[in-house]
C-alpha cells in the first residue's frame, strides 16, 4: 500500500519539480562533504578546544588560519597589503589569459579552416607543447626581465597552445554534413564560417578554455617562484620559508577560491552561450 | 502490373531534362587500394519526376547524390542541371540529409530561414516565410524551439521545410526517413507526396525501402552492387493513386516482388564481392 502511494506521489509530480528536488539534494550532499572535511580539520587541530593531534607547524587550526587572514588584512604582508598581493597575481593571470584567448582562439580557428596555414603553424606549436614550460622560466627571465612581463609569459606559455589547439580541433570536427547543408542552401564561405563553423566550434573552444584555466592558475605559482616580491603565490612560498604555515594556508585558500570562481564564471558563460553543447 | 520497364535515357527524355547524369563514374583512392563506387552511369530526370533510387548497401547511391549535390567531383563523366555542368553546391538543388544536419544553435524558424537569408532575403521576410513553411509541414507550434528539443520525425520535417525555403528546382534526399519508426515514416511519406503534388518539384530520392519507392516514385531505378550502374528502371503508377491502402493490393505486392528479386541477386553478388576483398 505504502509503496503504491509513493508511486502515485511520484507520478503526480512533473519532471521539472523532480529535477529541482534532485538538484537540491545534490547540493545538500556536496555541502555535507565540505562540512565533514572541515570537521576533520577542526578535530585534528583541536582549534584551541583540545590538544591538537597534528602540530600547528604542519597543520594550523581553522581558527589560526582565520586569525592569520585577519592579521594579513590589517597589516599586509612584507610591506604591502593583502589586496595588493591578490591584485598583482590576478593582473598577471588575467593579462596572460586574455591575451591567449584574444589571439589564440582566432588563430586556432584560422588553423582549423586552412590547410596551408596549418602546415606552417601547427608543427612548431605541437613541438613546444611537451616542453615543461617552467623549465623555460630562467630563459624568460633573461629575455623578458624580472618585471611582470616574464611572469605573464610563463603563465601564457602552456595556456596558449592549449587554447589554439582546442579551437583548431573544434573547427576540424565540425560535422561535414552541416557545412554541406549550409552550402546547398546557398551560403557563401563567409556565411558558412560565421553562422555554422563558429557556433559549432564554440563548445570545443569552451572546453579548451576550462582546461587552460586550471593550468593557468597552477602556473601562477611557478611564475611567482622567483624574481618577484609580490603576489599571492609568492606570499605563500616565502611564508613557507619562515614556516608560517598559517599564512601559507591563507595563500593556498585564496588561490583555490580564485581558481574555483573563475571556473564557475566560465561554466556559467558556457551554459548561457552554448546551450546546444553535446546535443548532437 | 502498375510498374513497367522504362528507359530513363530515351532520346525524348534527355532533351530539356532537369537533371542529366552522363557516363558518371567515381573512384575513391588510387592505385591498388582504389575503390570504384560508381560505374559509368546514365540517368535523366525530367521536371516533376519523382525518381527513387534503390540498390544494395555500398553500391554508390550516396556517392551519386553527393556528386549531384556538388559536394564531390566525378572521376569521369558529368552531371548537368538544366544543361549546365554541376561544379559546386547551389541553391537550386535543395538537399535533405538522413539526420544530424540541422543547426542546433538556431531555433527551428531560423534554420528554415537560413537559406533565404544567405541568399539575400531580408531577415524579417525570411522568418515570416519560414513560419509559413513550418505550417506546411505541421510544425507551426515549434518555430521557436531548438532542433534538439524535437523528435526525429519533427527534425526531418524541419529539414524538408529548410530545403523547400529556397524554392529549389530539384530536391535531393538521401534516405531521409531511414532513422524513423514505421508510423512516423508512413505519415511523412504521405506528407512528402502531397508536397510533391502541390509544388510539382523534381525529386531525387534514395531509399532502402522498396515500399517507399513504390509508394512515392514516378520512376524507380534499381542499381547493381558496387560499382553501381543501372540494373533496371521502371515507370511506376502507384503514386498516382489516392488509396491509402494501396500497399495491400496484389499489383503492389507483385511489383514489390519483382524489385525484391532484382535486389536479392545484387545483394548476393555484393556479399561475394565483399568476401573476395
Ligand atoms: N570518401 C570515401 N572514401 C573512400 N571510399 C568511399 C568514400 N565514400 C564512399 N566510399 C566507398 O564507395 C562505396 C559506395 O559508398 P556509398 O556511400 O555511396 O554507398 P551507398 O549506396 O550510399 O550505401 P548505403 O546504402 O549503405 O548508404 C562504398 O564501398 C564506400 O566504401
Ligand atoms: Mg548511403
């Protein structure tokens, strides 16, 4: 009886309501995961309530990290405000990434469209792709100086080929049938590109951008490894030298939040712009 | 018998034909790995003909359509529309693909308006006409949806409306209903027949289904196994009938048996050919 009643109830609800419920449940489960992880952190470090199981040197408590954050907000770090460190890192990252998108996407589209251009430009890009870009840092320092430019180049170095290649692949995998359909409808080459090839490649381009995003944030650490005295990754790196684990964690958390937020923004843009993604 | 053998290349047919295929052949690849898809093949299609092409799988039907569509170049021979050699795709030849050729990033009405807009019709007028065509194919309620929100049968209707939007002189269709279920198929067959009657369009239709060919065609071409050439061609009268149950008549069955017989021997030949490779 109870069973059939439950069935009836489910039958009475429309798809959208069920979907919303499943969504809410998923979000709740995700929240629980984070709460549990946070609980373990609190438990292991004691947070002043009991003796820590792990020395604060290795893992400071959430409270200590929060206090460090407040201290950094108030006093800054090594003569500069926390906002300045975050800002400079963001500036380096955003400049490198915008450049890669503004130049890399059109270049990738061009490579996808034209065989001769591909023959000229693709091999060098593919050749440098496996080179570990961090290994080039000393070279970049010599070439581009110890200012921001060398940092921007280090971040752009792995991001650029990913964006170019993914845009190129996206163009090359556009369904031949759709292009033929457009041609048979009298579309010029330009119209085929603008109204068929470009929109059909957008999902692939977005995938490339998201992959490149996480690599770009990772490269931020490499970029601030040396020859600078500002930036959030630099802050974490130097704090580690003084064993100020709480400051290291503040830096790490800020970078994690930055990466996560950027990914969310790109995802939201993607959902808004390419609703047809994966619908073939 | 409601079908009779018919020479598609009689001298009276070639003059003034809408589409002429002359000694057309196509090979893919070169040297030892070359595959000859089409043997020299001749066809002529007159205005308002509904020509169905049936043949064993791999005999070159799609290749033929791709050449007439202008997507591929023949190895020898040529295809002519109104006496002009086909060099590239053109708006006077509307193409309907089996599936997956709609633009998912445009709404249904934008899909249908695409051709006219690409040919310079102002967007507003193109959209207005597109809505009219969607009504013709029974989709007026779905104009602002996206293709991926539609069923397979509805998507094919959009494809047909899109091809009709340019008012082409000839429609090229490569198994447009092959991916649909029986009921939807029959429904759409009736629809395409009534569109053909109303508009008098010339249609080149490729199909695996003999019933479909008998039901729709004024002329039927049976192709041989690869390399494809014309094995037999017929004039068919079933499409003139308004009887919805025509497929149940003895004449229909007899005609079907005749074509099945032709195809079966070709299919067996095709199989032994594949086995030899
Ligand atoms: N681009 C290509 N490159 C090489 N071989 C090809 C190519 N296109 C077709 N072929 C070959 O040409 C032959 C005819 O192919 P086609 O697609 O025209 O057959 P079909 O009659 O449409 O078959 P089906 O009924 O299965 O759709 C096949 O043997 C196929 O393998
Ligand atoms: Mg085929």
